[in-house]
C-alpha cells in the first residue's frame, strides 16, 4: 500500500501543481488498533507554486481526494498548516510524531519537529482532546448498546489528556504506549484489551451492552480532567518569525 500511496501523492502533485512535503498515517492504523477493513487515513502538507502566494483572490488551501479502495487522503497547504502549528493544533503535532511516514521531501517537516515543543500548548491540547472525548460520549455512548470501536474514540483522547497532565508534552499516537504508561488498573486494562482484540479481528461495528467498567472510568476521568483543564496556565513564546522564515525557505526550496 505504501507504494500506491506514494503514487497517489505524485499524481496529486501533477494534477494540482503542488509539491508534497510530508505525508503520514493519521487514523486507527497510526493509533495501533486498525480492523481488517480500516481505511488508510493519509494526511499531507504541500506547497503550491510561488504565484499562489501573490494572488489577490482567496485561494483554496486544502486538497481532499474522494475516498476510494480504503484510501482516504487529504492535505493542508503549508501556510495554513503553519498558522495551525502556531496555535498548537493537536492533529498536526501528532502527524509530526507519527511512526508511519509515507513520504518526506525537503526540510520543512524536520524544522517543524525541532519547533514542536515551543509550539506545544498544554492548555489548548487538553481542551482539544477533552472536547473530543465529551463529543464522542454524547454522540456514541449514550445508548444501552455501544459499538466496540466507539469506545476507543473516547479512551484515546482521555489518555492523551492524561499524558499531557503527566509529561507536559505532545502525546504519542500509539494507543498501546498511552495505555501501558498511564493505566494501572488491571481490570480496566483487561476489559480494554479484550475489546481491542475484538476490534482488530473485525467486530468493531458490533453493538452490545455497555461495558460498565469502561463507562465508569470514562465518566470519572472526564469529570476529573474537566477540573484539571481549568488549572492549566502556561506561557508561550512567539515563534512567528521562525515560521515566516520557514514558509519562505520551503517555497524557495521546493520550486527553485
């Protein structure tokens, strides 16, 4: 699949007249709990030609391809990505930590990795993950029956908050790393591992009775983390000059 993804990225470069800088896996495969028919969620950064940056017209700054044959691929233009990076955008920070890199060209991704800790905001990231967990609980875990996969879309952001609380750093993408480091309750881990094994085997869409152990953990942690989030106060340095220089350098590097 990696070769096919690279071929798709090259096709996108030709079709849209852009240069792809960096492409990674961002979904359940990167998190470590794909099922047999999980999509490949490829996210990439790109730069258009120099003229794009000098147009008086509003320019589209994303590329989104239709999902086809398990391949879900979309990208952000670099200036858009840098604005989000400055705001400590959690998905983008995760992409820069991904263990599944499909493609990397030029120096932009490496420079962003070096700036990642300065861009990281514990407060913004905790609220992002906490709101994600709350939203998924509201939308997916309210009924008497729950689909197995939906638990992990609540558990992972909760564990990401716990990681930030403990280490004050960007959470790793792999669910197993988060769980092994942050969960000590053997019964809870047993229940999670049982559901994880079933999800990977293809039972992820099976609806069944709510898991009382996991639901109790989720409810208690969301309440606790909601209180913790209110206490976070961290200072941030302004990295705008470095990001401006990175943008200029990357456009020159890609199109010279």
